[in-house]
């Protein structure tokens, strides 16, 4: 087969893509609001949420003021689970588009809103449903395992969805005699192969934020802070080298943790370390500091910012609630097929 591209600019000709025109590269970052403006908008948002029977879900990479006003914050898996459990009429998803799509797939009868139409994801843009169909045709009988950072159309072609917190468990649950096509993140794929000791065919996609956190960043931090715990998101460009360092005994396995964003928050609550080197998007520092205010958190690399996540501001969240925009719609036939791998992911985790 022709080697897959790292980032695919063209995407499925679906209603979703037309309606949202998701960008391949993130827009510029918005300005931070003043404390007074945050208080004013937050009160307005909470009032609108009550009036409209809406639940606000926010990913751990959202700006702090959006995380603070939300009903639930969490990682992709945690938010999918919240979306599947809620009784609210509306779900306002402060995250990126594929996450809001998962909420809609799990709750088709509810109104799912995303406050900004530019909240795409470079990793989810890296594979299309047609590419998955072609890959399957070249590998008949293989099981397709896709990271949750994919469009609903791709999920409709998928057997099992995974997130960074359950990828290893899901792959371990697949019968040993089955070939696995894993995508779209090559760093997560390589991490899962090492953990499960199971070779897979891995799609060569990447997230532009995490791929930019390089092994050299990690090495420098380790040299500077030998007493710190090291927490690495498995999408990072440094995660595979961290596995190698671990295997060679160059870094201490008792102080190195490859974790989802939710796993990082849980880890700092349990760890006795005073300092943590953190290799993921900078939004995570807010929930980490709330979880453990007496510890020190240091980024493994400067500039790890997801501009897609940061498109969502308090103003846009308020407008979304007030004006019921922007509605996430998925073709019901696609949604029905996409629900299967998402529900498998949730049941393996639960
Ligand atoms: P988590 O599931 O760990 O929150 O990761 C989501 C994501 O988009 C990472 O870039
Ligand atoms: Fe997508 Fe990367 Fe942003 Fe996560 S950090 S939402 S993978 S672009």
C-alpha cells in the first residue's frame, strides 16, 4: 500500500465537514479576559445552563475559566462516559469536534452543541473513512482499532475505539490470532505495541502539539530534575524514546508514567513527589494545580498549546448556550455504526 501521509488535508465529503469546515491548522489564540469579565460571563453561563437544562463538559486542555464554569472536566474517555450518562436535554461540549461527535453518537436524542466551529484536531484530520476502507481491503480479516481522535465516519469503519487511558487494555482483549490495524496516532501505536508485546500495523498520523515534544526536551528535563516524577502523554514524540530509556534502565521506571490527561490528575493525587515534569498540552496545568496545589509542575517543552482547544472562550460558550449554536449533526446511519466501537471502548473500561 502507499504509505499514509502524516496529515491529510482533504477530508470526507460529509455534511459534518461542510457545516463545520474544520481547519487543518489551528487559528490564532484569543486574548485572556479580565477577572471581572470572567466572573460576569461565568454567572451568565451558569444561569443559561440552568434555564436551558444543559450540561457543560470541558476537556482538560480548555482554558482555565472554561474548565471552572463546566459541570464536568476530564479526559476524552471520562467525558464520553459523562455524555452517555447525563439526563440534561443539551450537552455543550467544550473540547474538539470529534469529542462532541462522540457525545452525539452516544446521545442521539439530545442536542449537542460545540461553541466554536473551528475546534478541529490535526490528528483526527490525519485519516479519512475512505483510507480506512482501503486499508481494510488490503488486510482482510484484520481488526481495526482507532484512537478516539477520529471523525464519526472513521469510527463507523472501526471495530474498537480506544483512548490513551485504555488502549493497552483494549488491545489485550483482542484474540491473539487477529491482525490489528491501529490508527491514527503512531506514537500511541508504538507505545501500545511495546506494552502489549504485540506487533500491529500502525497508521503514521500524529498530533502537531504532542509530536513537537521531542526526546531532547525530555532528556534535558530529566538531567535538570532527577528527583521529579515524569508524566508523559502517549501521543508525545518523546513517548517512544521514554519507553526505550526505560527498557535500557536509563530512566527510573518507578518515576516515569505514561498517562492520559485524566491519569495524570489521578497520579499527582497519589504520588509523594514534590515536582512533576509534564509532557502534554499546557491546559493540563490548571487541573493539576487544583488537584495538588502544594506541588511544582514543569512543562517538558515550551509552547505545547492546542490552538483548536483554545478556540473555545467564555463568550463563545455563553453564545452557544444562549443561541443553541453550533449543533453537532451526524448522519443517523453513520452514527449507528460509530456507536459500536465507542460502546465497546466504554464497556472494556467500565
Ligand atoms: P486524553 O484522552 O488523554 O484527554 O487526550 C485527548 C487528546 O486530545 C490528547 O491530545
Ligand atoms: Fe487534537 Fe492534538 Fe489538539 Fe489533542 S492536542 S485535540 S490530539 S490537535
